[in-house]
């Protein structure tokens, strides 16, 4: 397993990480299969695990805590503070105090540590962000206190979908150690400003949603219907579903013989050296095995990467569930 790091992260982590959103509270989740998938990932060299208090109100954090106790391998733990008002993403006009007052930042850090059963978290992230908050001293002080007291090693941002620019000011404060951002074959805009700034500032990049919520993993069809309560029901609304399938069909025509759509999608993200780790969601052993095989295959040929760049899709934010 390739290990990567960034100046501010310090500790090398597996380039293939593990996104833990779907492990707590999703429909049709088999807890025993999840445990097997997690164990296989650890035994295969995956060391970066990303969770959040909001994933099942601490349940996903508890799953990570159990994983830590089952293995002697040093695992890198990352979680997120939920906004106090529980609104995802944060509305542009939301004041910081409605989302992340100082006492809330500490309270949920302490709750996360308790859920994981550890004394220090490697990376805590703000689960939503607005750059209007960047200069507010209250979060600066709160984060500094958490580090001083040894509760966290690093602080990061989970950026709103399709808003990679909405975190640049925070990074320029010099306080941010990592950013988490949607990055995949369709969503390439983080390369414009975010990635160069992170490179300059030594900030780690955590790429999420490498499969565009399943479309780039071959899980979407023109007539697929998602059940009530499944966030993909809103994400793949009729308009977006049709537009996505148009693009998937064009993309499939560009994939070389012998490669699959999910393999190419994941290797596209690995091929960018600015990415520190990528965190696909994996609820099944089969998914872990497929993603491990893609990592082992290494970066894509530069000519194929250039071909995939033509499939960039610049989208505007809409009502999101993550």
C-alpha cells in the first residue's frame, strides 16, 4: 500500500483510506459484513479512517473505536464536529456562533474521543464550512486550546460539495492542516485553486466521493429508483440522473479494454500526487477487494488521464445531504 503525507499532517497514511459514512444507519447494512470489510482493509494496509459524529449520532465513531481495539496496527483517526444547528451544508449567511461556538467545538471533540475510546484524535474536522468565518478568533482559540490540551493533533475542514473555493481563506490563516473535498472524474474543479494552495501551504488533501455517489462505480441506471430515506433519492433527482447517465455513457466509451469504470474512476484520483488519501465508502468485502486492486494497479497512463479531463463537469451547489 502506498503511503502519502503532507507537511502539516506529519504522519504518512495509506493513499486508499476508508470513508465510514455508510456504516451506520444506512438501509440494508449488514453489520457483520461491515466488520469483515473493515478487518480486511486493515490487514491489507489501509490506515486512514474517516468518520463523523453525525454518522449515526456517534455510532460510526463507535465502530471505528472497536476496530482500533481489534488491531495492533496504528490507525489514523479522523472525525468531524457536527454544526450545532444541524444544517448541511451551512447556509452562506449562517454566523459561526450558530454552527461552531467554542463550547460546542470542545464538547463534540470530547464526545468523539469517548466514542472512539482514545485520548487523542489525529484529525478533527469542521463538518461544514463558510469562509466568512475564516478570520473569527473564536474558532482559532478553540482549536488552539484542543491542540494545547492534547485532544487533537490536527484540524481540518470538510468543504461543501462543489465549493472547493469556499475554504481558501481559512487555509491562508495558517491554522488548517487538512481539507476534505469532493474530487472525481466529473468534479475536477478542486485542481484550479484549492490543490495549488494546499501544496503551497503543506495542507493534506482528503478526496471524498470518488465514485460520484455510485454513478462512477456503475451503480446508476436511467431507471433506478432509490427508496425513501436514501440520500441518493435527492442527489439523483430525475434531472440529475438523466444528465449523469448521458455523461457516464460517453465516459464508458473512453475506457480502455480490460479496465472497468470503477477502477478507472478510483485510479484517476490516485493519479493526482496532490491527493494525500481518498476515502471511498466500503460496506462490503467485495468493495474493499476491488478498491485494493485499483490501488495496487497504480496511477493511470498520463494519456488516459488527459482523456478523462475532458469529462470534467462543473456543477453548482444544490440542496445536499452530506
